[in-house]
């Protein structure tokens, strides 16, 4: 097949339009938040499986650190086995299909505990959509590829916007963040148009390597979990994910000439420490591949992905996922693999998680 004939890459390229549709329907997110706030929750727990769990991680990070909410994310199975001690929170359940067994069972357990819930899914008529108190449609239409791309970023963006609507920010801060968020469709379009050739070149470099390490801090850590999963799913490739400073504590022993390091480096408070670590890793023979909107970082490494300089550092992690999806796609296709139909995988997992 031609490189552009696969569903995955076309769905990656649709993400700016998906973002724009979500903002057109932001009032629905605000309405759901308003209903939840009437119950005076202490905070929220976001759940999901696989990519949906990683979307929950990113959304909960922003909820806690940007919007001042008591928020956390756990895999759906952990919510089932280790439920919260109190029902004074609410549940955000993420599932593309709305049929993932663990997430569906978790929403049922939440109902028994009288914990209100919001479903974030592409199918409001699904069992999970019907089970939850409220449902937000991610608005992607059909995603034909087995691997999640536009559904991941759509679920993440809705989680972020839900946190924004739930927040009690001062008016000036709320206005500033609202303006940054509103730019995301245009920023995503610029990333899609500006990054793909870089991603293709990086994928060619990566095919000469054997193992990969993804590094990120804050929301970038959740983004790296998803970026590494895309590479594993589509290419069956070994890759690990670490918080940036944590890599020094043991995993540093992994570095050698056949290792590639993909690192998300936004222009924020993590920059100096991240820059030092990248230099150390390169000195040990690793191929360093930064994804950054900081020119001094991307100019320091020939194998880099330069994001637009003026995108928001706060939301660059979400946009970096698009770049990593493109890298995974071109890595797979360049290796003769079909990224739409990874072996052993289906669009959703069903297993017995009942009582």
C-alpha cells in the first residue's frame, strides 16, 4: 500500500478539525460540569484502559496543577479492585468504544457507591454511555484504525476542558487559560502541517536503532506513555517511559549506541534540568531526539522535531502526541508493517470483570 493509504495517518491529520468541533460544543462540557458541581464533589477520579488511561493521566495532571482540583487517575481495573474510601468525588470514565470491560464494570461499581459519573466516549449509545449519569461525545465519527489517534487527543482535550469548566479560577487566570486553550485547533493544524516531514526523517533514523526510551515530566509524562505505546502497538518495538529526572536513578545504565531517546522538552521550569540530562545521555552514545518548541534544544540535536516556537508550553504535551503518532506511523510503514491492524489487538477488550 502507498504510505498515505492507511487509515492511521489520515486520522492523525484530522485532529485539528476534531479539536475545532470540540470547541464548538464546549457548552455541552460546561453543562455537564455545572450539573456535577451541584453535588459539591471533593474532587474526581479519572479512569480508562490503555490509551484512555493515559488520556486520564494527562487530564488529571491539568486538573490538579492548572485548575486547582483534587484529581487523580487510575486504571479502570484498579478502581474495581481498590475503590475509593469515600463517595465524595465523581468519576470520569474514558473509553473510545464505551464497551471496554474494566471501564464499564468500574462505572457500575461507582453507581453502587453512589458516585456520580461522566462517560467520555465516541459512542453515547454504548453500555458505558448509558450507565453513566452524564455522557460527553468526543465527536470523532468512526476511527477505522485499531490504534487510537484522534480519539486519544479528543478524549484528552475534553478531559482538560472539563477540568477548566470545573475550576474556580480567578477571572484573569481563567481568561488567560481560556485564550490559550482556544488556540489549540490552530496550533494542532500548524503541528500537523509542519511536523510530518520531520517525523518521517526521525523514523528513518530510529529504524537503525534497537531500543527506545521516552522521557517527559508533568503532563509530558502521560504524553510519552501514549507515544511509546503507539510505537509498541504498530511496530512491536521495545520502548520504556520515565519521568525525566528519574532516569538517572538506575535506568541510566541502559544507555549505549543502539538506544534512541525521545524526550518532550517544553519551555518551562523543567528546561534546565532536562537540557543537562540530554547532554549526559548523548555523551553516553545514545541518539537523542527532542520534541521541543525551544530552538536551542532542537538546534543542538540533528535528529529532533521542532514544534512551533509560539505554542503554549502548558499545552505542548498534548500537541507533542501528534508528532509521536506520526513517528510511530512512519516507523511502522517503513518497516513494512500495517499500522491499522496490529497483531493480537482489537478496538476494545472484553473480559469478565463482574462480581
